[in-house]
């Protein structure tokens, strides 16, 4: 979940290039998309009752991208594991 350009701090406008400085945001967008897919797989594993797999997928997602959704999912999994 990109909020601002990591180079110049301009607001993210859903393009693969920063509108202010021209930095390539494509690699970050791909990481963000991959993290989202991993969070979704984690949710599906949780729904299926596979808490260990859900935890592993959530951890991988959070290593790629820190997000409110990832933090919430990790917190939910930690409550279930305890």
C-alpha cells in the first residue's frame, strides 16, 4: 500500500512513475501486490482452520510490506494461537 513516493515524498497517484520526481514505482507496486496476495492466502488458510499456514503467509506478507491490514491480520492470528 503505497502512500507516498519513497524518493521525494509526493502523494502516490496509482501510476508506475512518480508524478513529481519521475522515480520508478513499479518494483514497489509489485511488492505491494505480492503482499496483498499473501495476506489474502493467509485469510483463506485461517478460514480453512490452518492457523500455522495462515501465520506463515501473514509473516511473509508483512516482511514485504507493513500495512494496517497486515498488522490486523497478524494480531488476529496471534489471538487465535494463544
